């Protein structure tokens, strides 16, 4: 009397698939148990975004100061000194060696 495994093969494959997808739902990259890691990464990304937005706002103000519509004499003078390498007699010049 030979035992026939044929009817149980489909059931075994189905149980294996359910087990695999259940494990992935719990412990996978976007699983239920990894929520705290995602929240920490989201907080870090939001902090980085706030820093980049502040930098962008500062750069936008500098660009607006040099635009023809809103020309800032102080900003223009500062850029001219940097580009041309000039300094007033009462300015302190700190040279940096860039390698």
C-alpha cells in the first residue's frame, strides 16, 4: 500500500507561499516590525530638508542682492573684491592654501 503525496503537494506549496509572504509582511524591508527605523530615517530626512531649505533661502537672498532689479551695493562690492582680489587698507586678509 503506497501512500500518495500528489494531493498534498499543492497544499504544501500554498502553505509555503503563505508563510513566506507572512514573514515578509512582518520582517521585510517595509514590514510591520521595521516602522521605528522608517520613522527615524524620515526624521533625519526632514532635518536635512530643513537645513537645505535654509541654505537655499540664504543663497536666494544673495542672488537677489546681485540681480539688476534689486542691486545691493554692498553685495556687489563684496563680490568684486573676492573676484578681483582687492582689499581696503583696514581689511584683514586671511589666505588659505587650497590643494
